């Protein structure tokens, strides 16, 4: 049923990814690699590993899933679910080996559950994750070798213990090969991210059309959500910070529904989260309702924009991430501010946050293929006010950095 559509990655790319993971297992004398992702609804967690290998990256994936990539034999997708999910998978995924398994969590949507799911005699023949993986490894003559887990930081303890009980040769620590591969985006992935950015831009355009004094914040974000949905977004959420233009500290930053009425002269800072075919963008833009900001507020916002621009200008392949943070800190200090939290962004792709992480002290280098959201968040030294009027999704190539979202970066005036 799976077929290539517009803005989709070819099957050959998924097969190449599987082979890279298989080679990793062979090089380390492993029986295979078990790749885990949390249900896609856990948006802020690691949910992208399984989608990276199978293309099942949408919100239909509401259960725990694993991919077994053995050092020989076919890769298999294991789903703690019920039969109807197989049809959903076939709509989007190329993978042919799919198995329903039981979960050790009694709250999980699962084909069967009772006290025996960890063993060979599981109800209705539905083995647990660990029992099914053990069976498949045994059939390939791989029972004498250990496995590694990619995505272990997101795996529930109950699932890990199930694997421990069932894998005779045990589990060894190893680098997360899938996280390593995912940080370098292919041209097809860059195309999907550009489309995600276009959808996000359309929601800001809708903001310009409908924003008016007297409107509630949640009314405005609902209009923006709907605009992105109409363009095909899988998931969309807008949150905002608004404040009187004469006193940004008197405002309100809400991740929940923004129950603040917009007034003429208000400062408005909108944060957009948009996902298209599993690929994320986070962006921020800021401006005013009606008049421009007073001088003090405008200087705070302008300082942030200038620091963001200084950081953007120096981004290049080979630059140490820690050095990039230091450049941002020096720029912020010239304006009398500091970067809050010791970070200025994070990678984006099939997860909201993934490698590379733009953290102070990082020794990693920026490299071609990296995609990350850059958001330099300034605050008063020792204070609680956060100013984050801009976030840009950046794609780094050998030629430099491309900002994917195209909505104007300066302050807007509605």
C-alpha cells in the first residue's frame, strides 16, 4: 500500500539507514540493535528514531514501538497494539516485517496482557517485546550475542526489564547510532523541513490578517493553528507572550491557552511549533498591536535581534558549538544582558529537540547537514524577564547557513 508521494523520502533511503545500523551491529559483534521510540503523542520526548527507519512518524503511532535490526536477517517493526494499527502502518511505511506484541504495561493499548506476557506462553500467542526479539534472534542463530539499544534514554523501565529477562546474552552499552545518523539531514529531509517552514510562515500571515485590539490571545492562536492545519500540518501549537508596550515585565508568557486580551499598544511575541510529515519547526516572531514600542522596550527587543544576527553571521561548518555560545554571550554582554540557560538552540528534525544541541561547553562541531533552531534568549542579569522575539530554523550546508522560515525577521506592527 505504501507509495512515494510529494515531499516523501524514497524507500532506498530507509534501506540505506537500516544497513548503516546493521553495519554498526556487525562491527561491534552484536546480535543486533533494538531501536526504541516513545509514542508520537509524547511530543517533547525522543519519538523520532522509529520513524527515521520506517517512515511511521505520525500521530497514529500512539503506542510503544521498537525496530529490531539484526546483524543478519530482515529488520522488523514490533508494535504493542491491536490489529487495526497494521493498516495504518501500511499507509505510510515501506517495512514488510510487522508484529503485534504484548506490553508489560497493563495501561498500554496491546493485543494481549496478563501475567505471562514476558514468557513463551503469552495470551493468544502475543509475545512481549523481549520474547519476540529473542525468538527472532534465535531463528537467525544470534542468541549467543548481546544487543544494544538505540533510544534507551526514552525507554520505560518495564520495557527495559522485559528485554533484560529475555535476551540471554544481555544488553551492552553502545553509542546511539540512530541519533548519530539523524543529525545529518539528507536533501529530501531538507525539502520536508522547507515545506514545514512554509506552513509555519502561513500561520504568521494569518496572524497579520486577523489580529486586532480586543481579541483574546487564545482566539489569535486558534486562528494561527487552523491556518497551519489547512496547509497539512500533522501537529501545530502556538503560544505567546504579550505585554503593555511600555513595560514588558508586566506581561504574560503562556504555554497554555493565552487568556490575556490584546490591547492597542501591546507587545506580542508568538512562538510556533509546527510538524509536517513528522518534521518539526520552532520559530518566534515579535511585534506590536498598533503603535511601536516605547524606547526602553524597543531597545531590549532590538538587542536580542542584533545578538541573533551576530551569531548567525559566524555560523559555519567546523565551528565548535561552545565557541558559538561564547560569541553570543559576548554580544549579549555589550547590551547589558545575558543569555539565559546557557543554550541558544537545539537540533530539529523528527523530534522537537535532537542533535546538535547548542549548549555552553559543547565540544561538538557544526557540520553540513545540521538543522537547528537558533533562539538567543536574553534576560536581565539575575532577573526573571525572558526576551525571545526571534527563533530561526537553520540548515547548514558546505556553503553556509540557510534560514528556512521566510516570514520577516524584524518587528511587525499589526
